[in-house]
């Protein structure tokens, strides 16, 4: 029952509050003395609070709240949850990048980890709509009051078991490291051209994600909502596309390189997104294109993690200091840019008739008009997103040479 623009404003407020917290996290990652590694301790310590907070989040009596009270409560719960969620997600992402210094081996590890990581959303995407169909539906909070506690507890148990069986492998001297000075590190990061290439791609490509609501809205609202229960099956079949690109990624990267794969994947995606404009009223064709889009985008996601890891190794070679977390503070620039760009799609929704009542999406005219605009913006975003990576020249051979030098040092 909260309006899209109000939700976006709440997100902006949360991001502003999150800036000093993010700076602290970035500094603490590179300077803490916790046992067990650089990132693993945070993964293990954050899971229990995340389960408790998310369960409380969905069980609060929103039905009895006024609009303002509801907005304030959601904001506070989101802020508290994100204290732990950001530690968990960032630590997981960083951990993948230091599980091995060998680029090709790291690609393989990331691909396999993505297969395992994707099992959870594959299961939830299948089960949640089925449970919703048997209970209160996807638009009723009681469905999530049952589902959230169950799945978060399962996730906690899985995380605690598996993260006890892995370790980090950084190329570092055995002597105690000097503290990483925040402003010195930020100044050196600002000189890293690969960092700016990766960051700018995210800033200019925000439009590309606009199409993301089309699949779920088509199942829930098109055809009078009679296919809502089939959304889980569609998500499961479409999710299977990612498996094949995860398995193929190490071989494709070895054959053509990360940069070429990035450019090829996004170029193909431009054509796939354009095709949505012709078939957005056909549920079967939406699923077919979504399958292809998921296949291509998974290559993109795997490569992005890999080039971020390569960029950190390059930075360590160039500066002599290992920095992971302190790449974060300069990301505030992207956060500030996001304050404006994040309002684009909520503004589009409201301009085209979608306010706090999402039932207007049952109207074919309103829903289809929104789809056309979202698809157009997504195509433009995909084209723009190609530009930064045309300047990325950190080849596999260059990276191997940098790591070899680090080992010698």
C-alpha cells in the first residue's frame, strides 16, 4: 500500500543514512583483527540477526497502521536489516574474489559457486507462487509471514554449514600488515582506471533493468490473473538457463577473454530486449525471450565479479597495498547518482497511472503502455552500458603477470 515514488524516497533516505555505515564497513574490512579471515567472520556473524529481523519485519501489524506509520516502520526495519545484510552480501562477494589468486581457477570457482548459489532462488521461485496459490496469494502479506521465517532459517543453517568448509587465499606477506590508511587508500583507488570503468558502467546502465517487472506482472495481472499460480513453474524453467551459462563461462572466458564476453553478451542482450517490444502480450514468447535473456545475463554477472577481482589484484601490484573494502567509499558517487536515477521508473509508473493501488495493472491498456516505455528505456540502457567496457584492456595475460610479480615480492 505504499506509492512507488514514496518507496523510492524512503530508499534515498536509507542510502543517505547508509553512507557513513558503508564507509565504516569499507575501512573495517581492511583493518580488523577478527580470527578466521578477512571476510568469513562477517558472513558467519550476520546470519542470525538477519533471520530474526526479517521475521519481525513481516509480522508487524501493518493492517492497523496509518499510511505514515507504515512508511516509518518499514523504513526503520529496512535500515536495521541492512546493517547485517550489507555485511553478509559484501563479504560473500569479496570472498569469491580472494578464494584463489589464479584468474582462470577463480572463474571456475565463481561459476560453480553461482550454480550452488542459484539453487535457493530456483527453489523459492517455484515454491513461493505455489504456496501463495494454496494460501492467501502473492498480494497478501500473510503469505510472506509464513514463507519468510521458514526460508531464512533454512538459509541460515546452510550458510553456517558451508562457510565452515572454505578459506581465503590472498597473496600477502607473512608478517603483520600495517594498517590501511583510509584517505591514502581512497586517493590511490581514485587513480585506478579499471575501477572507474566498472563503476561508470553501473551508473549509465541503470535503465537496462527497467524490463525486470514484465514477467511477474504478466503472470499476476494479465489475462485476469488466471496464470498467477504458474509463475513459479515459469521462474524455475527460466532459471535453468543460468545453469548452462554458469557451466560454460570458464570455457568461453578462456577462449575469448572477459572483455570480449562482456561486450558480446550485452550486444546480444540489446536484440533480445528489443524483441520484447514485439511480443509483450504473448505470455509464451515472453518466457522464451526471458530464458534467452537469463542465459546471456548470467555470463555478464559472472564476468563482472571476475573483472572486479582482477582489478583489485592490479591495484595491489600497482600500489603495493592490498585494498578490498576501501574501494567502497568512492562508490558513494554512484549512490548519489542513484538518488536521481532511482526515481526514473517510479515516476514513469505514476505518470502512467500506477499509484498505491497495483490493481490498475489488471487494465490491459495501462499495463501494456507501461511495458512499452520500460522496454524502450531498457534497450537504451543496454546500448549505453556497452560503452565503458570498450576501454577495458586488462587482459588475462596482463593479470597473470601482475599476480606473478606479487608472489615474487
